C-alpha cells in the first residue's frame, strides 16, 4: 500500500505492464492509494470496493492522457 499523489502514480503506471497493472483506490480522506493490481489481495479488494473507492487499473499500454485525466479527477474528489 502506498499513498501517493497522482504524479507519483503516473510514474508507477508508466513502468507497469498489462500483466502487472497498478490498482488505484481513493481513501476516505480523498488521497490516492496505489497497489500492484495483479495480486490476490488487490483483486479481492477491487471486488469489495464501493464505486467511489476504486479508481481503476492502469498500465503502460493505456493512453497517457486518459490515465492522467482519470487520476487528476480522482484526486480532486
């Protein structure tokens, strides 16, 4: 678990392959938490997450502008 700002998460996403994406969650105090998304624990957490809590799974094959926009919006709410 790592609480990060969206710029730090973008750096992690740029190094993440589709086979090992980064899962991003919003904490109750509106911070972003990034974890490895391919783990059993992360998958369980995604399944349990409420809609506003789970931001998404991201990897380096996704359009950078879309990832940045999604993370920026998540960090504001």
